[in-house]
């Protein structure tokens, strides 16, 4: 290990890693500045994602080279060599692929969770509007009791309240803007109806009722399809288990009886 540190190229690699880390930090600061300027949390642009992948691969190369240098310099063989090679590959994939894609994967998971929470949010809005609550009070009451299961939707409502107070936007219009930024189509449809009713001064109860029924039916159908797929997977696993047991039984019968002696 000490021999590696005194090699002429060791400090060059260390400085390159430090420079790459500084570049990644600078890119993250630029993204945060863009978010603050826009007022909403947005995904990185196409060029931003390209830069993230480039920096990720550049940072992964020297980091993954450390286990490789250990293998070469120390002459490691056998299982430790395989483990170090696997560690190098894992470091390269995690730093070069997984970390740069985190914003996209997080956004996909957030959209899926928002889609599941939209029917309950529509029910809450309908009940609040029936009780003659104003839109700002309606949104504020949704945040009174933090709930981990509704944390994603509460984050949307919190961002809408911040946008309403900072930019002077109407409550449901702010909610529509935040929903469009999140990218969940079901929530966008609901907030579009609320924003239109808010602008026209009409009652959105009928539209919300129809959207709630449609969303519940769609989610119910998707849940049934998921159950059916899992049943098929379980049947396939059970069939494989039965076949493996039959093969073992036949092997024991054939080998135990000595039937192969006659061939």
C-alpha cells in the first residue's frame, strides 16, 4: 500500500479525483441556484444530465482503478482477486451510472407515489370544499398533521403554498404549477380542474367526483393485474419445485435400484 503512494502517478490520480469532486460540487450548486431562481424543484436539463454522466464516469475511473492497482501491485490471486475485481466493477457502476441517474429514478418513484395518493387527496379537497373552506385554508390544513405515507403529496402542497406566498399566485394555480413540475398526469388533471374552477368561480365538485371514481377504478384494475401476475409467478415457482422434487425422486429410484448396471 505504501508503495502505491510513492509512485509518480499516485498524486496525479489523487488530484484528478479531487478536481472531479470539486466539479461535481459546482454542478450541484448550479442546479440549486437554478431551482431557487425558478422557484420550483425541477429535474436537471438534458445538458445537465449529460454533464452528470460525464463527471460520473470520469470520477468512477480513478476510484475503480484503486482496487485494480492493489491487485497488480500486491500480486493478489484467488478469491481476494475476484472480490477486488468485483468491488472495482461495483464502484464503477455505482459512481458512473447509479448516482448520475438518481434524480430521474427519484422522480419516477415520486410520480408513482403521487398517482396512488391522488384519489385520497381528491376526497380531502371535495370534503373541504363542501365545508366552505377557502383554498389557502384547505391547503394549510392538509399539512397540519405530517404523515410519512402522505409525505410526497404534502411536499407538493407545501411547495404550492410557498409559491403562492412568494409569487402572489392563486392557491389552486400554484398547485397546478407544482403538479406540472412533478409530472404526475393524474394529479395534473385534478389541479387543472381546480385551477379552472378557481379562475371561473365555479364549483368543481362534479368534475372532482368523476375524476375520483375514474382514478379509483384504474388503480383497482392495476392492483388486480398485479395480483394476477404474482399468482402466475407463484404457480411457476411451484411447478419448478415440483419438477425438481420429481427429478430427485427419479434419481434416487434409478440409482438406488441399480438399473443403470444393465446399460
